[in-house]
């Protein structure tokens, strides 16, 4: 006993006197780790440029751990520098522990098996194109396709007048290249537009190639880097849309040396001359439609090919003739007349068209009256105003729906509503109508876009009262004489304007909207706003401005002051005079304090401060406000009593540091209302926290961070959830055993669509126990497990104790699976789950009829993908039966050294598109009955494994 105490005393003394030495050793070890981190980042930069490569999840996790250790060291170093003697022994022990952890990280960072994975380069996003395709279209498609697959032509030009269908043709080619997985999936689309910006185009191409060019300003060096990245691809297709002016290929990295690779370029332009100057070897003209093709397209768009009454049909054919074979005009006209049945309306439409087209000989001029007629048919002034507003954005710009509707609200363009949800519902209805009448195009679901001819028409309508010079690369603000007194809206967004001193004080008393966002603007003279007292919306977001002029305080009619993304912004003048202000955006700014006077803005509905430098909101600021939307910095300790008191809140984005505060907030929501949109973090340490708020529009997401749900830390607090949450993430939050046992509140999450779990203690998702023996009405059982019936995406990663989705504590015959469990699941991802041996019980697979993707990787002990539970009481006797996964498209199996069986029987997959198997050499049989025309890709390992595989169909491995 004495010796033990003596040893403890000696160790303590050693820790006390050697603290500085331990810290120096730790610092050197950490410096070595940082060097290793730099090497790994360099390797990633080199290898991620290669086709079909992306970084491993374990590498990304390692990088985040390195950053975490650096922060931990800084905290330890700060404690040591306080020089408190009583702490020296404990600080030394912390240094020892951290030294061990850093050593482990250093060993792990070798990544001898590489830092990237081979993945399919097939991009999921494809263009939504018209289903109708005439004979002329098919001939042009075949011509381009022949050149693409042949060896004699590397550059192809597609030209024709605006609205004739050039882009649609190229989009169909792009989609087909994606479908066929040609050129290793390296198919790239870039929209150039009328105002050629080489710098932006280089950035867009670099982004597509995973190449960061933002630290390089020299155009020639940027082009050289692009050339290097393209050479490593070897096979690729570049499609350049809407090219108005020619430029040397060398500026985007294309050089004569690329001729030795399988490289193709498609240039889309209105001008044959541009195509020739771009050195296109073959040029195809897209012509207007024949009379019969024009009629077929009109009928397809108007009534899906259904016959019209004979007398109406006669007039309709005349209407189509007025469109002069131009697809854009035909589609727009068909959309405008959709649903019209009265022959008198048809006659009236024809008469108006004939009158408006008189004297218009030039084809492109002739289309304007047709488009204008479609605009005038909108009738509703709200629809017209919202349509015209879209022209304030640059040409070919993809406008985010959420942002656009938010602008409609700020501009007070829509009918009044009592809630933001009602406003957004109305906004989506308006945009859908504009899409349905073909005045807007939908783009990727979340964006809309104006065809450039339609935008030109909109600008003609507004030219007297609007000044629109968006995205024109202007370096100076328009001259003072261009600022007319009766201007209503001015859009100078997305230019290169860095100062506006040349125009001291524009006299625009009627100006309601001024958009200067996304300009490198550094300052604004105080006099600039003196004669803009009627301003309603001022958008200075994403500029380089540091100080707002004091004259802002005089804009008493201002509804929206948008400063988001002004990272250098340090000062905003007092705002107490802006009584009409409804929206104040300070997100992503350098502002450290809430501006003076905010507490008196009783009309304020939206206050955004996420990712600003504000650390505290003074007591009482929020109490007098009727906010409907609020976002707060994640580093701020939220004043929970004041936030909970915001009963009208419909949108909230921020972080609660404890489960207790989160529950107070959830309980405070009125029973007759709910949060419509939210992204809430709970806990103090959340991995990738900064990235989580990059996309925050219209989400319903909760993320639980490290130890936030750990028993003992959350006290007696039950875990509550918003009923409409559709995305849950559990990130090392302290759960153990069964997810549904730990979180009773999951039963109420009836709209849950996505669930991601990164949790060391989790063993299973659902436990089937003796309790299940008790008789339960089916509806009651379904209600208790409701989220699992409608869950669509389940991501399970880094679960070292996970043994399966379902854990039976009794025989399945005693506690059978509820019918329909996981029946809406579309994607299942299971990665780095070291204990699991059997992934899916066969009794569950019959419910997975909506499963599209099954991705399994790095599960060291996994032996079987589909099998029977060990406690199934002889159920395995039928394990060789046929099962069906009717919607499975992707099966991806990697790094599964013990996997022997995918399934003992046969799996029928009529929708399968891709099977990827890598480093699973114990598998001997592939049990799929494949469709005869399946587009299936395989990854072959070395050692003859491929040829040794036994297939359900003869010679399958030779034809895939």
C-alpha cells in the first residue's frame, strides 16, 4: 500500500514539473499531424479530379477529427497559460491523453489503401425535356449522335434562331449520353449567355471538375489548370449553350493536344458565324417546324393529343399558322389556350394575333406579338407583376423558388395573407401557373428560368419604368442621366460595380426597388439615398460593403433591408425610424451587435442573423416583436424565454445548447399552429456544423449533436420532436441500444422522410421483444411505428455495435413484423457497421417494394445481405425461394471481406440499372434474374473473381 501511494506521489510530481515538456512534445506531434493533414488534402486535390473518384467517408471523418484536435489543443494551451498551480497535474494528464489520441490519428492518416473511392460518375440530375419529338427533331438528333460516337469530328455546332429548339435538342442529347453512361459519365453542360464572362465560365468548369480556381486570378494559369484536369479525364463532352460571341478554346483549357483523347465539344448558338469561329467541324441548323409538326406539337401541349371539336380545330390550325413554325411560340400559345372550349374565345384569340403580327416580317420580331399576347391573356395583374419581376434577374439565370416568393412577399405583390405558409402556398401557385402557360420553365424542381426571348419581351414591357442591367459585367454604375425620375425598379445585381461615387444622389422619388446584390461594392456615399424616400426594397446582399450610410435611417417606407452575405459589414445605423420594415437580413455578416432600434420595429416579421458575429441579443429585444421567421447564430446562447414567447413564429433556424431548452421551445408552440420550416441543432459539438446551414430553404430538420441525448446529461427531459419534422440526424448524441426505445417521441414524427444515424451505441432501429406477444390492434401497432412506414431514406454510418435494422428477442413467429414496415423506403445506406452479420431479414424484404438504392460498405463481419434471423425457428427451410425487388435500380457493395451470400434464392429485379461489387471476393453467386435490356455496370476485382462468379442467367457476366 505504501509503495502504491509512493508511486502515485512520484507520478503526480512528474506531471506537475513536466507539464511544459509534455506540452512541447504534444505541440510537435500536432504539427506533424497538421503536415500530414496538408498531404492528405493535397492527395485529395490530385485524385478527386480523376473521373469516378470521390473521397472516402473515413477520410472526411479523419479530417474533421484533426480540426477538432487542433481546437482541443488550443483550449488546453489556454488553460495552461493561466498558470494555476492547482491544475497542473490534471492538465498534464490531459496532455498525455491528447498525445495518445494525436498519435492514433497520425497512424490512421497513412491511408495506405487510398483516400478516394471509385464511384459512378452518372449524374442523377437530368434535364426535363418535351416528350413530343417530330421527324425533323429526330433527324437532327441522329446527326449529332453520329458525330459524337464517330472518330472524325470533335467539335459540333448547333445553330438556329431563338426559340427554335436548339437547347431542347442538346438537352435530349445530354440526357441520352447520361442514360448510356458514355464517356465515363463525363458530360458537362455550361450556359455561356450573351455577356461572355471567361472568369465565370472557368469557375463553372473548374467546379464541375472538382477543381478550386478561386485562389488563382491569372486567366492563363487558370486555363492551364483546367487543361490539366481535363487531360486526366481523357474522355469527356463539353456542351456550351447560348454562345453569342466566339472565344479561343485555350481560355477554358482546351488545346490541340486534346485531339489524342476522346474529347467532344458541342457549341449552341443563334449564329452560324459564331459556330465557325469556334472551329466547329460540323454545323447543323435547327429549322422551324413543318405545318404538320407544328400542329402535332400544339395539340400535344394543348390537350395531350385529344381531338378538338371540328369548328374549333379549324380556328386552332389558323392560330398555329400565326406561330410560324417556331416551337417557343407554339408551346407558349398552347399553354395560354389550354382549357379554352368556347369557340368565341378561339376566334377572338385568332383576331388579336393577326392584328398584332401585321407588318412583322422578321421571324424573331414576329414571335414577340405572340408572346405578348400570351402575357396579356394572364388577365390577373398579380400574375403579370410576378412574371415581370422575374426579368430583374440576369439572362439564363436559374431563380430559386423560395427566394423568388420571398421577394414577392417583400415587394407586397401578392394578396394579403395572415401567415408565411399561406404566402408561400400562394407564391408556388403563381409560379405553377406561369410554368403551366409556358412563360416560365421549371428547372430542377426548386428553380424556375425565363427563356431569353420571353425575358426580352418582359423587358420591352417594363422599359419605361424599370432599369435592368443585371449580370452585364458592368464596372461602373449607370450614368446619372439614366436614373429617370419615374423609375420604379432598378436591378444592377451580379455586376462588377465596386463603387457608386460617380452618381452622387439620383433623383428617383418613385423608386421602390433597388437591387445591388452580388456586386463587389465597397461603400455608398451618404447622399445616395436622399432622393429615394419611396424605396420599399433595398438589396445589398453579398457585397463587400463595410458601413451602411446614415441616410438609410431616413428610408421610412422601407419594407425589406437585405444585407445577407456582407461578410465585411461592421456597422448599421439606427433603425428606429423604419417603422414599416418587415424583413431585416443580417445573416453571414460581420455585425457583432443587433442594430439600435430593432426593438421598436413592431411590423418586423423576419429577422435573420444566422452565421453573423452577433453573440448576444440584449434582454427585451425580441419580446415586443411579432416575428414569423427568425434565424440565430449557432454560437449564440439563445434567450430561450424570449424565443419561446414568439407565438407567431413559423420559421426558425438556430441551435439550442441543451435538450432542456429545445423542449421548452417545442412545448411553447401554440396548439393551433406549428413551425412550417425549421433547421434546429441541439448540442454543443456537431460535426460539419457550418455546412448544415448552406441550404436552409423550406427544410424541416433537427440534428442532435454530441452527448445531447445522453442519459444523465439531459436529466429527466423527455425527447420531444416537432410533429412535421421530415429529416432527423443523430450525431454521436449518446443513444444506446434501440433507436425507437431511446426516443419515444419518434412515434409522433409522422412526416419523417430521412433519418441519418452516426451513433456508437446504437444496436438496432426496432426491437421485437416479448412485449410484442401481447395482442395489439393492427391500427394501434401501425400508429406506434408510424415513421417506419413512411421513411424514405435511412443512412446508418459508423455504428460499431449495430447488428441489424430489427432485433428479435423472441422467434419471428411469436413477434412477426408488422405489415408494411419500411414499405416507403427508397434508399438504404449502411457503412462502417463492424458487428452486423446479416443485413436484411427475408421477412422484411417483402415490404421493400419501393427500394431504389441499396448501398453497403466497410462492414467487416457482414456475411449475408438477405437472410433469415438466427432465432426464426426453422424459417430458413424456405430460404431458397424467389423474392422480388421491383424498383431496385442500384446495388452497391464494397469492402465486405466476409460477405459470402447476397441471397440463397433468386431475386427478380426488373428495374436494375447498376450492380457495383468491389472487394467482396468471397461471393460466388449473383442471384439476380435480370431484365433482358438492363443497363448494368460492374466493378471487377483482380484475381479472376469475375469469371468465377455463378450467375442466375447463363453468360450474364459476359454481356453486362
